[in-house]
C-alpha cells in the first residue's frame, strides 16, 4: 500500500508549509499504464521545469518528485482544464513559436527521456540529419525488429534512413527547444484563467517542425493555432514533405507501444516518402 504520509512529508518540505491530505481521487490521464519507474517521473519533471523557465507558455508547476519505498511519485500543481477554444488556440500558437525561439548549438538533451513508456535517445549531436537517422528512426526500427516486425517495414526503413539527407537540402534549421510529444491530448486551457497550457513533455532541442508535425496527428489543432504560429515564425515551404518524415517516428513508436494496427500506416508513410 502506498505510504501517503511519506509523500505528504515530501510535499510539506517542498512548499515549506503545512499540507493536509483530505482525500485521494484518481483523475484522467494519458494512455500509458501507471508508471513504476522513477526515471519517467524525473525526466517529465525536468522537462516541465525547462519549459517553465522559458516564461513563454503556461506550464503546471512541479511541486516535488521522488521515491517512497517501492513507489515513484510526481506532484504537480492541480489545474482544472477544458478544451482549447479559438482564443486559447491562438495564444498557444504564438507562445509555441516563442518557445521554439529558445535555441542552442547542439541537437538533443542532457539525458534520455521517454516517448510514451519507450526510451527516447537524446544523445547530443551537432548534426540533425544523423540525429534523426540514428536517434529517432533507427532506434524505433530496432525496437520494432525486437518486437517481431520484420520484412517490408525493415527493408523500407533502412532504405528511407539512407535517403534522409535529401529532405534537408536547402533547409537552414536550428536547434529549438521542443515539447517533443505535442499531440492534442497534451494541450488544454485553464478553466479559471483561460490560458493555454501544455504538459506531459518529452523535451529535447531539435527542428521546430517536429512539434508542428505532431500537432497534425491524432485529430490536430485548429486553423487559428497554425495561423497564429506562422504570424510569429512562418514555416519553411518544405515542411509539408518533412512532416511525414517526422510523424513516422511517432507512428513507429505507437507500433512498438500498441501493436500491429499501426504497421500498415508506418509502411505506407515510408513508401510515400520514398516515392
């Protein structure tokens, strides 16, 4: 049984005042099972803190995180949320463009983190093309191989990896701070303030188009969001082709997380990119 008294003690130390636990209720979360690995909570906390430090977007405050006996925990500010509306979508678009203007020289992140519950290799590199080839596509293809997905997906994948440099000809990209897992389920608005909020990050520095591409997966964001983003920082004309390359990473990850229902989609995306 979870030792709530120990967690209450951690919260009290973090906020430096008395904290009383009145009740415990489960709330809706993501589509991954309850985490039992401290590293998942630690890397999420560090990502939230990094995003918050930019002062560009509203981010849930990290109160504390740690391990009590056999349980890992992460305590965040509680914010009542509702779906993005027109005004909050516009706000999110502009603020995301401002976030992406936070840059560094190298691609990657000081430590690996997680995309879902799969490891995300963030070994830093000065070369984005090789980073995407090796740290994103190749790692997911190797995981797919270990999961028993052989044949066409592997042959198409290896051919595509060799062709990745061609997608970046005449494109001057920069290492922007990314949310890293920005689908519609990881963005909302606060009921009280109406502010746009993002959460559940998988941060690293990379091409800003990867964040924008993922917003188009699984339902997508509103037209107001994209118009607001481009009013601050217009996208390159080659984005429409590269977004498939970027979203392939997430579809491969979903194949490895959730199974064969994503296999045909992954293979079709590879074939489209190779045609």
